[in-house]
């Protein structure tokens, strides 16, 4: 799905900075949009993983797969992860520096990532409900009778 507002967000001007070109920022943003459209390990690119832990205030994990497993297979952590992009408050550190600030060279791409997440919020929540729906343990026969 390609929403009309998504095109505007993806076409924003990005600044080239010392460790990231404007083209690289746009590539991260495209990877992010693709991932939000269908949250899956296959769409969680290495470029996106590197950006998240280097420039979005997420702790580094040994591998991209471990990062994905930590945030996207556990209900509480997935909500915490995406809440960062809905509110601007860092999931791990609580600050907003990663997203805003005159001295943050990545505020342009990070604020665009927030805008895309907000645009896809309902889709994200629906996907997460399917991917990591909390599973209630089945009661054993004796537990069922004990609670009756």
C-alpha cells in the first residue's frame, strides 16, 4: 500500500552530514516505509537496523536478528518500540534528542520516520496483533475446576 501522504514524506529534503549522505537517509526512510507496510524479518534490512541502533537511541544488539527478536516477537517490547515513533520519547532512554534538536544531524530522517509510523499506526497495530498476539495458556482440567 502506498498512501498519498507517504510520497510527500519520502520526498522530503534530507541533509548530507558527516556520516550519512542525503541519499543514505532516503534509503533508510524507504526501508522503514517498506517494513511498516509488512512487519517481517525479511523486510527488516541491515541498513534499517544499523540506523536504529546508531541514530535512534536503541541499544546495539549483536545481530540484526537479535534486535528483531527482542523488539518484534514480544508484545510489550513491540509496543515500546513503536511508541518511540508515535511520541518521540526514546524507548530505552526516555529523551527526545534522537528525533529533534538543532544539533541532531539525523533529526530530518528520524522525524520523517516518526511521521511514517504515525501514518501507518493503525496498520502497525493490526499487524502486531497478528504477529505477537498474547497467547493465554490453556488451563489444565484440574486448574479449571479449582478456579470454578
